[in-house]
């Protein structure tokens, strides 16, 4: 402690090491430490700024919780910009974007006795232009269009889109493969596209009885449904999307392949591509080809192709034994205004947790022109 006269100002500096503190009183008149002079400029070290890759992280602004008891399978924002719906296996709730702790139940298919449950909700989406319309699909292969103006609880649908199944072709797997994994409106709201395990179907909202076009995707897997059931691949949920102009649809498959089809029923062509970064470095990738046909004249819908070269056609492979079920494209998106697509390619090897690589390609124009 330094002796000082009464009234001399004092400053206290505390420096803590662990849980111990050392307090030192310094008087104004105490001797100061000598200044350090740098005779050699190299002795002076200054901080340097370095550039690093920008890391984009998603931070939730709001959390809407405690409204679902089951897995949420769909979220869709309304065209009014104020509300959105969230869907689980048994219920669909309507939210206001500014209210986080309250929602309205607009669809509830939960029976009083759960043993009587015969179907679950698999997907839901708002109409892109009419804010009162929304649709939801079920595990029975049906699409229901509902109008929120009719009643608060939309138990009764306004339209039902369903294609009757041939009774002679029913099997143990019929209900599983008919379950709709994804359903989307076209951007003008005129058409609906749905995806089940074997097919993609395009519907006109004014025609409920049958789709305007049915596209076989995994028809070559029909003889191997037992194998896909044993390895759980039959439960894979593939998405499907419209292009911005609704002239094409895109969906995924195994071997990290994805396909693009015209929505025009008179056009029977397809573009099969593999989610490979090197493939999209070319100026043009993929060539529209006629859909495969087997010896019986029916479409095989083979999707086990692999590129024969940059910009070349996919080599068709109808042998289901060549399919790698661990490599698959389940999630995708098509930009509403630009010719851009985003693909999530899953690669699951040796029973390791699957890793998804997001590949964003300016590919659509190169494919379709």
C-alpha cells in the first residue's frame, strides 16, 4: 500500500485470476512505468484482418408451439400474407403470423376410438390465389379441396380428387403405394400435381374423376415391392414440384436421379438426370427422350439411369437390381420465376446417418431448351 496524504484521489484496479482477486491502490503521484519506444518498426505488431467464408445460419424469429401432438408434415403460407396452415397426421391448424400462442383447428380426422383410424393426412397446401381454398391429401390416395368460408371446421370437402383402383390389381401393398407423399398447386391454381410411390398424377381442378396425365415413375419396382417393403424403401416420401410456368413437373428417384416431365398430356417425353456437381458444369445437360416402353408396349418408367457423358442422354436401365436405395432425392424446389432448381441428394452408406447435399443448379433452361 502506498502512503498518501488525505484527500489524494485514488483509483482501484482489480484483476481476477480464477476465484482470487488482487486489489491495488494507485495514487496520482506514484511513479509511472517507462514508455516503450520502438526503434525498429518490425517490432510493432498490429492486428490483421482476414477474410473468411460467409456462414449463413437460420435463426427463428418466432416459434409457434404446442398445437400439434403428431409429426408435422406440411406448412403452407396463405396468399393473404397473414395466415398459414400447419398439418400433422390427424389435424390441420390455421395460424396468424402475428399470433404465436393461438391457432384454430380447421380439419380434424381423429376418431373417438383410435382403433377405427383408417387414414392419415400426408400433405396440405393453400391455393396460390384464393385465400379461402386449401387442399390436403391422405394415405388413401385422395385429395380433398376445402373452402374455409363454408364452416369453421372443414370436415366436409368441396371437391374430392380420386382415381378408382382396378380391383383385379389389388394386393397387400396397394394401400401403401397409393398413399400420396406430396401434393402441389400450379402457380396459377389451375392444376394439381400429386406424387405416390409409383406415379406422378396431374389433375385439373375442374375434373375430379380422373387425372389429366399419369406419369409412371417406379413401375419397374412393382415386381420388387416385397424387397422395398423389407428395407422400408416403400415408405420413402418423394416430393414433386411444378415449374414456374406450369409447363413441366419435377420429381426424384433412387440412384440420386431426378426427372422432368412436360405437363402436356400429348407429350410423352422425359429428362432423367443425376444429381452430380460435375454434370451441371456443362452448357447443356440432358436430352429429352421418349419414355421407356417394354415388350408389352407399356411404359416401364425406368429411373435407374446413369449419364454416358456430359451433355449426353441418360443410359436407361430397367434392371431393378441396379438400383441403390440408399441414394435418393426426396426434397426439391423449383424457383417460381427463374429457371433454377434446388436438389437435396441423400447418400446413406453403411447404415450411417444420411448426409444431404444441397445442389442448386441453373439447370432448367439448359435442360429444356
